[in-house]
């Protein structure tokens, strides 16, 4: 199912291009969920998957009802097979840009989609679901442990590090709240202030009441023993023991395709602190660029796997409704062109003619 140019039932070949009802950018939970719903709606749909799921480093997907603990790769393989079962196609590749065909002049509708290998596609609608990038604090060794001992979401990984010594690396004002949250999973939580501002008097009292230790000074690296994180090293040389580290990455939307389409990417902030960026969209995922939807982490910084899948379904339903409206408008135009000018659609005379034709078919056993 990953061969280039594999035909989807209903896809139209136009020379070197292939035209689909919908091209989905991104083969994660959001993209595959959207692709599945669209394929089941009998749309020609192509999911282009660059093979870079955000949760690739994680051992399992959590809080996904019925799939708890499933390895991410297994969940995605199942999703790809389900899309294929209903006539959709998943193509291994990377979308590098897209543009409105109308911008080239002429009356062509839809979008030209360019892949990194030179493949050119045409889509009536686009669903961008290629997620975001977790930008981690620039600390030696930290990124190599991402998805293992280094984590950010207690609902995704808190159970797996329960009762361990958890260090919370603060890089902004949310550090205290993150420490208080992880205290739910362990009684041994240490807040590393690192580059964050000092807590307020109220926050100091909260930390003390919950028994959360506080360490001043910037963190310079991680300590390892037998391929396991065992502590955080301060610039002073002091090492503070911990078995897991919670961080607050900056969540940055993958913006190349969005930028090429002119989709607005907006920052999400907590006060003056930038948490990340997402595509501006309405609750269905529709952007201000007509014909372009977003789903998953491209639209929601905090969407877990199950929320991303739900977002893909929501966007797919909206896209299909939009296509139905366009298909119906085209059909009405064609219908009117076949109707004599003296017989307006839905006139009494036309209704009588239609009834007579139906009755005649019945009399002849048709």
C-alpha cells in the first residue's frame, strides 16, 4: 500500500497528475482517522505519510479506550490496513508544498500537491494532519531520552513512572503547576527551577505543603548509568538524583505546507510565555483558506492520540459535507442545462412528467 501513484477507486488520472477528492497530509492518528472516514464515505482519498509520528519513541499509546498500551507502530499499521480495506491509499512520502490551482490562472479548482520525490497530485480538498514538533530544552543528553525517562504529559506516562523520583525541569511559569500535577503520581517530586522565574509566595507554600523539593540553578546535562537516566547535573557540578524528568517542550506546528497554502499559524501563550503554535481553525478544523482543514496536533497543542483521532473524524465529516454541497451544485447546474427552458425545475408540469414516467416504468415492469 505504499507504492507511488497507486490508484484509488474514483481517482482521476490527468497525465502525470492524479486527482483525488481528498489528500491527507500526515499518516498519524488524525490523518488515518480522517482518511478512514472519507474512504467509508466512498471518497477517493490518499494519505501521504512521512513516517514521523510524534509518539514514535513511546512504548505504548495510553488512554485510548480499547487500545490501552498498544505500541504506536502497531496502532498505525492497523489504521493503514483499515483505510486500505475501504479503498483508500496510504502513500509513503513527504508533502513539501501545496497551492491553489486557481492561483495559476484559469478555472481549475482544487489544489496542486507536491511531494519531495517530485510526485505531483491534485486534490479537491486538503486535510493537513502532520502534527507538531516537540522542541526540548537545550540540555546535553536530554533529547536522547525523550519518550523514555524524559516525558511531558502525566496522563500519557505518569502511571509508568509512578512512585519514582521525578524531576520537573521548569523553563517557564508552568513549572510549578507541572510539579504539583506530577505529585499525584509520586511522593518524590523535585522542581528544578532552571531558567524559570522564582515561585510566588503562594506557590512556595503550595510546594512546601505537598512536600516538593526545589532546586535552584541551571541544569547542564543528564547523568546516566547502564543506559538509564539517574539524575540531572547542574552547572555547579552538583548532581541531583532522579529516575524520570518531566519537561515542558515548545510545541511547534509543522508549518511548511501550511505556509505554502497561506494558512495562518498562531501562537498559544500562558501570559507572556509562548507554549507553541497551531494552525488557526474553527471547531471542525476548517481554516480560513477555503478547502483546507487541519486536525490533530496541527490544530490542538494538547490533543492526545484519541483526541487526534476524533479530530480527524470531525474534519472528515465536514470535508465530506462540503464536497456533497459542491457535487450537488454541479449536478443541479447540469440538470438545469438538460431541462427545456419552458419547464423550470420543480414546476407543476415537470412534476407531472416525472410522475407519468415513473408510472410508465412500473406498467412496463421496469
